[in-house]
């Protein structure tokens, strides 16, 4: 009888110790992204990890996977919904199947500059888009700037007609498809990790990216010309799995929300500086010419692409487009 009791006691103690160890395990947050660490998103992920581990030691562990090292462009959203990762920051172009309104960010020449983008994202209309996908188990935590997009190609793109017939890499976005069709160019969907090779081999002739992406992925080595068009936006939405986020202890979630807010401010502050440095590094490399459009030349590009607005107005909503246009007016 004593033997049985001792065995039972040993088992109970063993199970109790295991339960305590399990309870002490930190909450694991895997943060997967597809760009290099020396980009705005890459820097933001590193900053998030640092602050979380400083403020929630032993409670939360953050693992960052840059450069598609865990999941690539086409798989990261599925991984988030399955719970295989807890944080990703996809380009805003990736949300058309989850929230039609988010397509507003892809409309060409809608925003005059990154300051206008900032004003819209902070507005009531912009903030509503963060929670517009919660019925699909996606919670938006914030907007992270990468920057305004520039056109690159192996020929000089000064007027819209210069793009005619070229094959441009695009993200999987109906709006971006139509943007290049409006120029009578050929859009080609391609994951970000494949762009350099695609440009190098001629599968595509051109692309659209902020300077930091062009430089970090060495696209300037395989593109002779960049047109500083500022025609569109490549920003990200930092998102999490709604079920995971709502299931966190309230104190932990509150601290994480504060950290996200701080990191978002810093990422957006640094993005312009990173892009300007990347631009200077591209010029210093001497392989690529940067063409700056005159206001008149830029107006021609805008006119050529403006019909895309009308095409998607029904899906996006005229009021949302109007709110975004209003953000061009400095407050």
C-alpha cells in the first residue's frame, strides 16, 4: 500500500513540476517577413524583438525570420491564419481578398507624398481599415512605411509611352495589374524573393519599389534606369492572428500594443532616411541612372494611370478614395 502511495505521490509531483515548467514557458511570437534586415520593415522587426524582451523578460520570446527564411510572399498569410506564425507585415497590396477597402493604397498617384499617406493612415477612415478583417481572423496593429515607389527598367522611362510593351514585376494585386495595363505594359506577378533573378534573366524588364528595396535586393545592379516617379506606395500592415491576440493575458497584450505603437512611430520616422541613404548608395554604385521627373512629366504619368481609380471605385468606395485625396491637403 505504501509503495503504491509513494509511486502515486512521485507521479503527482512529477506532473506538478511539468505543469509549473509549462506555465513558466514564455509566449512565443514568430515574426516572419520577406525583406532584408536593413530595410524599414527589417529594422522594425528587430526593434520590436528588442523592446519585447526588455519589457516582458521570461513572459514573451520573439523570433524574427527575415528574407523569406521561414515563409515566402505567397505562404506567410496562410501561415498566420494557421497559427504557424504570430506576426507578419505584408505589403498593403496583399489584402485585396480580405478587405476591398485596403486597395485604396494601391491606386496610382493618389497620394502626393509620404506625409499625405501618414495623415490618411492616422485618420478615422485609415484606422477603420485596421479592424476591417477581424471577421477573417486578421487584426491590424499598425501601418509601417516603406516608402513611395519608383519605376525601374533597362530603358529610360520619361513618358508613359516609354513603358509600353515592357514586362513589369507586380505583386498579386488587381489594382497594380491594371496600373500597368493602363500604360499598355505587361504586368507579371512574381514573389519578392524572385525579383532579382527575374530582372537579371529578362523574365521581367522592370519593377516598382522604394529605393531601400531596390538597393537591399541589389536590383540596381540589373536595372540601368530608375525614374523617381513617387507614383505609388509600398507600405505594410503589421497584422496578427485575431484569435491568438485576443487570447493573450490582458497585461501582456497591453504592453505589446504599447510597444507596437512605439516601434511604428520609429519605423515611420526612419523609413525616409533609409530610402534617401539607399538612393545615394545607388548613385555611388554608378550602375544606374536616376531620372527625376518634372512636374509636367509627372502630370502625364498621372493622367495615364488615373482611369484605374474609376475602375476600382465601386469596390473600394468613393468616400474612402475622397478621404485619401483629402489627406493631400496639409492640415
